[in-house]
């Protein structure tokens, strides 16, 4: 069996779904495949930034995401039990001047529901095993419940995550290195004094850090760069039921080339980095929506790739710097870093640069901030 389509997306994670939605919105033929028989249920990325909401506005997904999520005004930096600084997202003069807390499983579900309304359904149980970059008609080999198949397309998008089969088929390097930390996370009900409208970063310059993000009323994600975070939660948060726990390690890696011919990579298939700053999922959605807009406008995909590579490299660097700063130890960690952080966040323009980066606008110059700081 051999089939033809216009754009074929491999992988129905957030990056692939957002790409499919944007293409479908323009009336471009799109198919989206995923090897998993069912949608994944893990909460994974829990913060959607304003830039992502802006990009998903036109296809009708943002209103749904906002209705389902928790609006976060910003993030507190807590050192030694005291709030030392606040990132204030409400200073963004943008219609989305907040971060949105929402479990990734919910984000994916709502993107898939919106996509179905555009007439596109995720084809599940289809695993791409190989890619043929063949002039104007690249194709994939895939295992399906009905047997092996070949699917050709005008464009193929590899949105198949960090272990991307598409990237491996193209023989593209994914250079980088693992971080030394062992991370742990928990999604847990908190009934105490954990703020529902602010995330919180608890810096301990001697031990592991802890980051809390509200993701539904009464429910929070807490992540730490040390093991067993559930056992270390502050008593004042009054922890209740734990819904999901996971231990994981993180690497920073990025492809040197975004693709070959008419086969291109987006999302984790192209870049992975520290969770500091919460950019991972958002960056993949940006990749995909930008790609779709280029296809629609018949603009240069090479130009798109160059811009995305530039931005991804910057995010990998920025998240690395944030992580190094937050986990610094010794004299710098105990004495210099806290003082530096306090004074940095007191200075209006520097605070605004950091918030703009986390909000996804670091590559956008004409975005203004209002209010005093
Ligand atoms: C435990 C955990 C916690 C995380 N926490 C955060 C966080 O707090 N903030 C943040 O920003 N990010 C976080 N991340 C990272 C975030 O989940 C990823 O950045 C995001 O999922 C990337 O989206 P994606 O669409 O590029 O890839 P993925 O979500 O990995 O989706 C890839 C899809 O491709 C499918 N696929 C794979 N191979 C094939 C194949 N050969 N054929 C067909 N389909 C295939 C998979 O089934 C999957 O559905 C976390 C990740 C994990 C695992």
C-alpha cells in the first residue's frame, strides 16, 4: 500500500498537534501519526507561556486551554523561608499577561479536540521506522496494526520527541551532555499556604532547590533537583494526596541541522534542555506553528530553520544559566548569588528582560511593559 498526503507529521505530542492545527486552519492537507495506541496521561510540562497562547489563539485552542488552566501572576523566589523577590508577569502589556498552569496531558487532549473540529484525527498505533529523503517526495516507512506501509508527502515533520526516529533516519547528530542532577517530581494536593496564583522557587544554596507550579485548583507540581521531593515538602503547604511521582534526569542537546530536503524536525526531536524557565514544550509549539505559517506563506523553510536554530540555542544557553545560578553552591551560592538575585529583580529593566524570556518573547523587540517596579 502506498499513500500520498501534503504534510505528514510524525508524533502527536504538543509540538506535532500544534503544527497540525495551524496547517488545518489554513486548509492544508495534513496527517498526523503517533506510535502510541492512546494519548499519554502524564502531566509533564505544566506551564504554558503567553507567546504559546498567542500562537494558538487563531486556531481556537487558547480559549479552551485558559478555561481549563490556572492563571499565574508570576513566581516568588523564596530563600530561607522568606520571599526575596517576585517575577511579575502582570507587568507584560499583553492580553496574556500571565503564565498558565495546566498538565501537559490536558494540553494535548484539548489540542486534539480542537484539531478534530478542524477535521483531522490523530492516527494512532502507527510507528515510523525509517525515512526516505527522496527529492520532492520524501516518504516514511511505518508499522501499523494492519501491517507495514509507505506514506509519501510533500513535507515531513519529525515531531517524535527526544529519541526521534526521524532524526536518526536522517543521520543527524544530537550533540550535548547530561546534567549531573537526578530530578524528582510530584503532582500533589496542597491545602496549606501554597499560593494558587503564583509559582514558587525555593532556593537552598546548600541543598536541592524546589519549584512549585499550580496546575489545577488545589493541585500543584513540585519538582526538585534531588531525590524524594515528596518527603521534603514544607509542612505549611499541608500536602495531601500525591497523584503522580517521577524521577528523571535531563540532558541539553541540540541538532546542528534542522532537517534535510523536505524533512524537518521540531520540538524535543531537535532540542532538549534544562527545565529551568519552563520553555521546553513552549519552544516546540513555537517551532511547529512557525513551520506551518511558512508552508502556508510559501516562505523559505531554510529561513525558518535558521531562526529556530538561533532561538533554540539561546534557550538552551539561558536555561543552562538559570539552572547554574539556582543550583550554585559554595561561597558564590551562599553569599553572592542571593544578593545578586535580589538586586537584579529590584531593577525594573532586568526583571522585565527575564520575564519576557520566560514568557517566550525574548526574540520580540516591540513588546512593552507597563506599571512601576
Ligand atoms: C517527567 C517529565 C517532566 C517534564 N516537565 C517539564 C516541565 O515542567 N516543563 C517543560 O517545558 N517541559 C517538561 N518536560 C518536557 C516536555 O514534556 C517536552 O518538552 C514536550 O513533551 C516536547 O513535546 P514534543 O511534542 O516535542 O515531543 P513529545 O511530547 O515527546 O511527543 C512525541 C510524540 O511522538 C510519538 N512518537 C515517538 N516516536 C515515534 C515514531 N517512531 N513514530 C510515531 N510516533 C512516534 C510519541 O508517542 C509522542 O506522542 C517534561 C518531560 C518529562 C518526561
